[in-house]
């Protein structure tokens, strides 16, 4: 009985209490960070759910227009530039709402669009960028479908 | 990252480029199907109606000409673009536009 009370006594002394408080503060901080991270993730999921379909549809439209203009690139250079710019705007908007994997891919495609010189001589490069836009559109569509299974 | 799907998009993207550069010549096979030959195989692109979603989808198939065995490419939006490019070539949209715009009124 005396031993038990001495153990309780030692647990309740100031130093131990301080240690427990420190530990609990740290655990609370970690938990807060975890909750914050999850809230951020959830917010992005819902943003992509809300804005994603329209943005992906517009991105798809830009890639469809691009493919039509590529039938006669020499005649439609300004239109190709316009559609590339439109696709870049949609991708920038989508980047804010996607996960890290898609963010990386979008960043790569945006860099490709920015660096692409839209001229007849550079047709091969223009076509490569167009295919990259097609690929990211499909990837984002798949990502959107996956969201239906989350939360 | 669906790399496998990307591979198919790359392949269809190449077919779109070849079509638009007139290196791949398509022929009509009915109103909703077009065909071409490439590397000893026949490529068949057909616009099929899906009753479940009430929409048309372009399906690309690779056909072995001797046996008639058919293999279907996985679907992607690129198929629709290829169909548009093939129809653009078959209808002669480019030539039509040139003639329309150069002809004096």
C-alpha cells in the first residue's frame, strides 16, 4: 500500500506532470497538423468535384479544336496559339485542385506549352504538346472518376 | 500515372499526325466506318452508338486481313480526334476551303 502510494506520488510530482503536459502538447500539435492536412485534402477533393468537370470539359474542347486546326497548321497558326493558351489557363486552374501526382504532370505540360514555338517549321513539337494535352485530359478524367469512390 | 493508357494515346496521336500529313489514306466503309492499311494490317475506325449512355463513340480496331481477327484499341478521346481527322481527309474539307476562299464571287 505504501509502495503504491509512493508510485502515485512520484507520478504526480511536478516534473512528471510537466513531462506529461509536454507530451500531450506535442501529440495535440501532431493531431492538429493531421486534421489540417486532411481538411486541405478534402477541400481539394470537393473543389475538383465542383469545378473539375467543367474545367476538364473545356480542356477537352481546347484539345479537340487543336486537333482540327492541326489539319492545316499553316492556315491556323493564330488559332492554334489561342487554343494552346486556353488549354494552359484551364490547366493552371485545375492544378490548384489536384493531388501531387497530377500537379507534377500538369506542371510538365504547362512547361511544354510555354516553351513550344508555334510555327510551321516546329510542327512536330506542336503535335507533341497536343498529345501531352490529350494525355493529361484523359488522366484528369480518370482522376475525376476515382473521386466518386472517395469519401 | 496510367502509363499504359498513355502508350495507346501516343499510338493514336501518331495515327492522327500521319492522317493529317496525308501519309495515311483512309477509305469510307459505310457512313460510320472508315478503314486504312498500315504495316500490313487494316485499321478500322467505326462510330458506334452506345445505348447505355445514348452517345456515339469512335472505336479503333486492328484487323488481320487474312484471318479477319480483330483487336480493339482501348478507348480514349484521341479516337474521336482520329475520326475527325479521317473524315476531314475523306470529305476533302481542306480542298473545299481552298476552293471556296480563292474563288472570286
